[in-house]
C-alpha cells in the first residue's frame, strides 16, 4: 500500500527520517515537486573533530524564495540529530520544533541568519553515510541524503550555497585537513590541535559537500588547463599505499585533457583532490574539488591489480572528474532527475574509455553489463523508468537502469544526430544551465535545439520502463529485399500499457557471394510495425542489425546458423561479429535448456558453435582482446532472461556442458593459443593485455574439457605469474577444480597477500564464485573467517555478491543458498542498510524462476519482511519484490 505524502506548510515534500522504520516509509513522488520556500546563499560550518565526538556549528544565511509559495517556517532536514542550540539572527530561538527527524524553525522576515549546533559520533556510524570513521580517519559521504546526518539543512539538490568551512582537530591524529574548494587559512592551537579554513566559490547542493581528516600523503602533479589555469592534482592515501597511486593520477590527467578536447569542458578550481577510503558504500563520489573514492578504484600495481582493475580505475576516475560539469556545475533539481547526471556521465566515461582502451572491446563490455544486469532489472519486480516516478528510499535508485540504460538513451540521441551535432547540443545544455539545478527535460530540450533533432516521441524513453522487443524478419522477392520490424514494450510494475518508441537501428545488408555490403544505414523505427524495401538484391542478403548496439533493445529473429556464422566471420562492425556469436550461443543454449532439442538438433547446434569457435581461434587477423570477447559465453543472467520461467540448474548444466564439449573438441587449438599467449612478456600495451586475457580464457575451456591437464597448466601459470592478471586468472580456474594444486595455491595466495584488503577481497570472491561442488560449505566457512567482517562493504560484496552470482551454488535446489543470503540481509540491514538492500534483487526474480525454487525464494523474502524492524532501504526492495 502506498501512502501519499501530504504537502508541507512550506511546499516541500516530507522526507522521512532514519532507518529502521517500524511502519511503511512514505512514498515520495516526482509530481509533488515544489521549489523550496527559502534560498540559502551562504553556509558557514565549524567542525571540532573527534573520532567519537564531533561538534558541528552551522550558520545558514537564508532568504525568502520569491519563486516559491510563502512559508513562515523553514524545514531543516535531520536524520538522527539533536539540536544543542538554535539561534535566529543571534538570539536564542524558542519556537523551534521537531517533525520526525527534521528541525522546524519559525521565521517571520525575508532574510535571516540561522545558527544550529549538533554533535555526532563518527565512530558509531556504520551506515557510512554522513561523517564517519574509516581506519582512523574521518570522511564524509553525503549523496544522496547524508548531509542531514551531519547538521540540520534543506538537504535537497535544488538548494545551492557557497560554503566556508573551518575545521579543527588534534594534529597528530589528523595531520591533513581537506574540504571542497581551496584552503584559505590554517593555524595551530596550544593544545596540539590545528585548524584549516576552506572556501568553495562554486555554489553547490549539500550532497556535494565533503570533508576529510586523517594521516594521509599525496601523489601530486601539476596540470595546465586549456585556458591556462594551473591546477594541482593530488591522490591522497595512507603512506603504505603511495606506490600504487600512479595509475589513478595519470588517469585523472588524461580525463581532464579528454574532456577539454571532446566536450570543451575545463576544470574550474586550482586544486583537485582525490582521497582513497577503505570503507565505502559505492565506487566513488564526485564532491566538488574533493572526490572520495573506494580504494578499489584508486590503488593499483601490477602485482596486486589485474588488467580489469586498471581499466575500472581509469573509468571511475574519469566518471567522477566528468561529474564536475555533468553533475556539479549543472546539478539535479530533485532526485528523480538522477539520470540527468548519472546517465550522461556514464556515457561520457564510456566514450572516454573507448578512446583510451579501444572502441570495439569497450562497447562489447558495456553491452554485456547492460544485458547481464540491467535487462533482468527491467524485466523484474524492480523495473523503473530511467527517470523514476516515485521512491521510498532514493539510495535504491542508483541502479543499472538509471546509470547504464540512462547512458544508452543519451547515446541514441548522439547516434541519431551524429557526434558534431550532439556536441552542439551538449554545449547548449552546459551554457544554458550552468549554475542551475536542472531536469532531464531541460537536457532533452537543449539537445533537441542544439543538435537539431525532434525528440517529442523520444521522451518516452524517459518515462517508460521495460526493454523493448524488436521482432525482425527479412524477406526477398524479385530484386527487392524487405525488412519487417515490429516493436513491443513489455508491461512493467505500474505501467501495463506502453506506446511505441523511436528505436534507432544501424544496419547493413551483406551480399552472400561477395561478402560485402553497400554501406551502413540508420533506420528509426517509430511505429509498432513497419516494413522497409531495399532494391537491387538478386538474392536474399544477410542482415546485420543493431550494429554497435545502436538501441538498448532485445532483437528477436530466426536466422539460419549459416547466416550467423557468416556475420561472425565477415561483419566489418566488430560489435556485430560479437553479436552474431552471441546469437548463435544464446539460441543453442536456450533451446537446449528449454528441453526443446532432440539428439540431432543438439549435435547440429554444437557443431555450429564449434565451427564458429574454431574460426575465431585460428583467425590470424584478430587481436587477442577481440578474440577473447568472441569466445565469451553469454552469462547466466542473460540466458535466464531469454525464458519466461527459467530453471537455473538446467541453464547452468547446459552452459557447462557446452564448455566441456568445446574444451575437448578444440583442445589442440586452445592449447596452442594458451602457449603462444603465455610466451608474451608482460607489458601494458593492448597486445600484451589481449594475450593475458586469452591465456586465462583458453584455460577456462581446457579446465572444463580436461581438468587434469588444466590443473597443471593453471598451477604453472599461477607460480610463474609476474602480475595479478595471470595469477588471479590461474587461481580462478583452480578454485573450480578438485585438485591438490587448488588447496596449495589458495593458501599461497592468502599468505602472499595477507594484509592487503583489496587482494584478500579477490581471494574471498573467487572462492564464492567457483565451480567447485562444495561452494556452499566454502562460503559458510569464509563467513566465519577471521578476515570476514560485515563492517566493510567491499568484504561483504566480495563474498556475498559473488556468491549470489554463482548460479550453481546460490540456486541449490535445497534453498540453502537463498537462506544464507536472507540471513545475511537481515543481519547486515541493521549495520549498513544500503549495502543490505543491494542484495535483495538476487532473491527478487522468483516469478521468473521455476516453481520449486520460486516458492523458496519468496519464502525467504517473506521471512525478511517478517523481521519487522527493517530499514527504509530494505523494506522498499523486499516489498517491491513481493508485490
Ligand atoms: N554519485 C556517485 C557516482 O556515481 C554515486 C555514489 C557514491 C553514491 N556514493 C554513494 C550514491 C552513496 C548513493 C550513496 O559517481
Ligand atoms: Zn556518477
């Protein structure tokens, strides 16, 4: 049941208070948005810092907002705070009251100075929102609604203020004091304390506030912007981590240059600080001039970070940097507009990484994530549009839909307009809305005007959830080929009926005889059904469609395996080659696990896959990185998505059976590649990186086909490894085998990297993800390991996110996997609600799972619900999953 939120006296919407909540937390609706009754042009904060006691004095200059409804009370949001004193214009205020966690202050004039004092205990903050302690240092996380855990404030993104912050604390404990903007003054007290004053000239919402105090050192370099500004870049870490910061620093400089060149965006402060923190709920945070990062996305050297880690660091550093324009200079009016900054910034970081790491492979990786994570979200109980209409807890909407589908939606605009026109659109957006809190609609209008597109119907992509399905058929008669397209947008919770949306499809028609096509075309399917004629074809051509994944849709078509083999070998669009391989594999595995194949059909399907793989393995013109993509099997989640109701055990069994069969059939080719790749010396270039990728990938197939041989090869790769990519790859393969080398190498890995949290996370993760038959027992033992703790989100994710993604263990027919995850959610919810709630979707797909398991999954959701004192975060995810 939804509880509508009554509008408040000052025209704002109630923002409910802290977890845990015994009753249903209120639903917040996009349509209820009202401008805030007051402007807060200036904020002055004073922090008296201590790990378990921090005093905060806040002085807010407030002015009546002429563009909002009149109100004689200002609502200052608070979450678990008590006001020690409240003054208005210097005089004690007696009329204040509390409404839930919020402080209500009566105000009668048009402008006032409100001062409030609060006291907080950072060491008791296990939610990691607001001000908290992490290995002896203090840091903040305010997005989305964490600032209200520090002081009372209109904690909403459309209230922009200039901040001045003075902080003081014991110098020995906190030698480094950092905040947004620039440091303007420092000093020392007699009692061993010191202080620093920081000023950020750029007006910002409270969610971008940040403060860090700790014993840190920086890896620094200078950067001259295109306009000649000299900027100091600092990556702040604990002293022992300093040798692992070069890659992050170099990535930052590359991002800054790229944003100047590709989007014309220049940095706007003299200082850019990045701080690495071990305890962090997400990847990183774009606070103005003071990014706070999960150590996972900062620290790297070749012994402790693999190639994927290097790429992820470059991508996340870029993402947070790009937010300086798409998020900070232009921010969001309200949290329903989250995709305005996140979708756009993900697109920007994807385009950057395409330029840095290679366009084809990066595009394939991004599409794989979309299909494996976002497609299931879009077809399950948590489906929502990229611009949601309602929420109970905004933290639950930092989703693959808002981020990744959001990026795809903007990418479609770019595909339809072309990159130059799109750039005119983004230029207009940035100049028109600089300094404002904008909406998705503002963005679309700017692109429409600047790029010269008509996006009237396209706006449906912002309001309709669900992955559109496009049915495709190609026929031929006389000299004409005809393409028939039909789209349907499936019903999703709260949205039973959908309208057709504009779907841009890049396509090419290949002549079978010559193997060439006449040039790529872009079609925009904007009706439910349409046919397109192509003249001049003597025979039925081979269709390559949705090239480059030009639209985030599911293509459904029935084409003979020979057409897919043709495209896998000949298509000049690398994504389309990958796609043809995937279509072949998905088609075979879906038919096999749906029980729809007789022996002859199964043999024919396997043979088609074998010949495609053989061609890929022996194609001399392919680079290894692309080769690795082409022989990647579709993930379990994407395969399950193909069936209305899936049996995870059957999907897993068929997927493994195919691997085993390929490993046996292609053993000689796989071995040859493995040995060739093993001889390539370590380097950071694309060729060496590709060799490392294919080296472990061939091992994966060999392990399925010939475990004894693979165990020897993997042990050798493990022991001879000069880098984490090879070592982790080998250990990952060994973890799935029942051999002595497994035990020995797991022990060696642990002892070798003991004390390095990020590497020990890998050790937890690869055991939880392994193909070993005893994974459930292993996970239970790991949960009791001395190095396991519920206090550290990376550690929790390394064990339980990995476990929940391990189909054969998590979906054990006994329901034990579901029970273990539910137990974890219940225990973690009281400690870190955000992280607990992120585990719920794994149980939420019960309706799409076969009836036996569905009942067990639903039973666990009901058990979580029955615990009664759930956080707002977990309550919302569980109730939507049951609903
Ligand atoms: N804005 C951050 C990003 O995408 C996301 C983020 C970081 C976040 N920490 C958070 C969101 C905590 C919610 C809660 O770059
Ligand atoms: Zn972001």
